[in-house]
C-alpha cells in the first residue's frame, strides 16, 4: 500500500456465523463493497477486513437446535466445543457466499472474535478509550431471556401489542411539589 495516500476504513458489523449468507447480508455487503471500490477509485488505501462474531446467543441457539441439546444440560467445555465447530462450519459457508458475490474484502485481515489476538486488541482499545475519558458507567435497562438465562440485544426482543389498562398512581412529593 502507498503510505502517502490516506486510509479509509470500513468497519462492517461482523455477522454471527450461525447460518447461510442471506439476502440481508447480500444487500449490506453490496453497500460496503460499493463504498470500498469507490474510495479506491478516489485514491484511498482501503482497509476492508472481514470479521466473524463467534460469540452470542444466535450461535448457542443454533447449536441447541442442530444437535438437539440444551446448554445447561451438558458440560460447558463440551457445549463450547459444539459452538466452535458450528462457527467454523458456517464461516466456511458464509465466506463462500461473500467470495461468490465478488466483494473486495481483504482476506489477509480476516478475524474471529474467539481468537486471543482479537481479545487483546479489544481490551487495548477499551483501555485507550478509558484513558481518554470516553468510558462511563451508568444505569440502564437490560433485556433478559429467561430460557437462555442471559442478557439479549434489543434486536433479539420480540415486542407484542396488548390491550390493557394503564394505572396512574399519585404520590405526594417532598415539600409539597
């Protein structure tokens, strides 16, 4: 790469390798690739890695489904091994889809969130952001899945509309406010 040229980084959200590369992925990666190619034509060094989010509920649920097991009914190391095998299987399938799509991903910078080097880099990033004052602690609601016994993302919550009654309760405030 020409060090005189500016670098343009594309930070794609790494997908869970728990299924095939679907049309939503195709749409998103087409957008990413369009921007990468445009920036290259404009003279930028483009950093366009492909990552894989190897942790998460989607992978655990897929393992339970494919192997007809329950996470809490087996030894953690055996369940983790099934998760790792599933991840490798679907990375190969999804990678083939990205290649067939013709994306200009830089495969020399491919990463997996389950690799120790990735953990080291994310911890270093956290430390640097903390030292710069960008980290804070707060109180926030947490979505919880009682079946999986874990916190879940907003995207994994299914909301339903229900008719009901909303009760207003008046409480006295201090100093008569």
